[in-house]
C-alpha cells in the first residue's frame, strides 16, 4: 500500500486476525485490509471503487465470524468475514456518523456518537434488536460519546467528553441500557473507548492515556500516560485474554497498535503518581433546596477556578477565580447563575481546577 490513508478503528476477530476499513484519498473508494499473522502482513481488498464516499470509516464491528457492520456516511455490512462489504441506506440519517458499535449478541447492539461536528454537548445512544437492520435512538441529549462496552446483558459503560469541562466522563447502566447515569468524572481531556475483561477488570483509553478499574468501574486509576497518540479503540478478547488498543495521530497520519496479554492480570501495576495538592469533597446538603456548601482542601498556593455547570455541560456560574493560599475552604452556592437568576431544579456539576488538577462532582438541586 503506497498511498496515505486514515484508519480510526481496527477490529480483532482473534489474537492474530484483525480487520480494518478505510477510504482511499486517491479516489474515495472503500478498501478492507485483513491480517492473519498479528499484523506482520496485510491483505488489501478493493471493496467498492465508485469513489463517492467522502467520510472516513468511523467504526467497525464483527458481530460474529461472518457478519459485520461499519459506518461512515452510509451503513456497511459484510457476510463473508470482512472480505466484501455492501452498503445500505442509513436509516438513522445521522451526520456525523456514529463513533462506536457494540453488540451484546447477534441481535442486540448499540451505537454511540455525536449529533453534530460543532456542538460540545450533542451526543446520542441508539439501539438495535434485529442485528443492525434498524436502529432506535434511546437518548439524544447525552454529552459527546465515543466508546461503549457491556460487561454482560445488563451492565454497560459508555465514555466520551464534554469540551466545556475539558475532561472525560463515564456513563453507566445496570438495566440493559433502559436508563443511563453519569457515574463520575476523571481528570482527562477526553475518553475514546472502554472495554472490560470481566465484571471487575476494565480499561478506558483516551488522549495518550490508559485508565484501569479492578472493581467493576467503581473507581479508575491511570495505568499508562504520556503516549503521543489518540488511543481510539480498545478491544478485549475475553476467551483468549488478549487486549488490542489502536491509536492514531490524525495530523501526521501515523497509526499505533498495542497488544497486551491479560492472562496475568493480577500482576499489572498502576503507574500514576497522584498529586494530593487538591482535594474536593461532596457538597452538603445534597440534594439541596436553595443553598449548598462546597468543600475543598488546598495544600499549595494555586490559582483556583470553581465553576458550576448544568447537565449539558454549559457554565452556570463562577464561584472562584483567584489565587488562594493553602487551607480548607467552604464555598456556598445559592442556586443562581452569573446573572443572578435562580436556576431550575436538576442535576448540576461543580468543577474545581488548578494548573495541575481538575476535579468534578455531581449535585442535585430540588425546589
């Protein structure tokens, strides 16, 4: 392959067999590339050469060893293990295309993505119960979503970002996706994907960072950071206990493929050195009616910003934006925005930020 091409996602059929789709920059034709020797060699297939597909392939998923589905500005399907792909109309009429696909079984699957290239809080969740023949949007008011995975038929996680916060976040369901809750925020620019080996061990990939949980998503810690690549995709082969992480630098058109042996999962160590200069506590009372107190501790002189955001990530008010000395702080919020108007009942987030730390917690205003 002598031309440049951009591949955001790779799908692994087994520990040695991987497949990807890409759109040629020369003639806008669709190609599939497959390896059966763990990436040592790749077979190129010219799937469709009509040259009308401008959007790159955003995601690909093999439901079983024969049937697979992929998205760009149309829906693509394969019935021969990924060698040949045919297109069908995108019944969702989504633009941009979905960012990630996950199937619980041959019939039930999920897609997540963004409803607009330009919005900072316009994500969606959609579900199929017929193997991808049709899709129903479950929630179109989420923050931007990029990855999704289910531990079992009931428990699932979706990850993404809110650029207003400048941090990644996690959605969580325990009732097969009927309802989703924001579980927690973590100091990272964005989360691209999530994958679980079992009910306890899971990973999140992001901008140069990999996070790990050993308690089923109750808490997350940084395992690897400082990588100069966007880690777009994680796929875990549960039976083989192998994980693949695929990344890219979009500007430089370089791709990264990482492989991990998870058979010795108990020996993996977390590598993050956690800064303890800032500690944010839960507000009290919570839920609250009109006034609540936010508590935090600062161990060093820092410029501190403390802001309130609504559920969609839009700033409501700024409580602190100044240099502070070390100490314990209690800051009241009276349920009003920057203009002095009372805000409506609902879920809000308070975010505290220094040049080294960023913490966010959730609170509920009831009237």
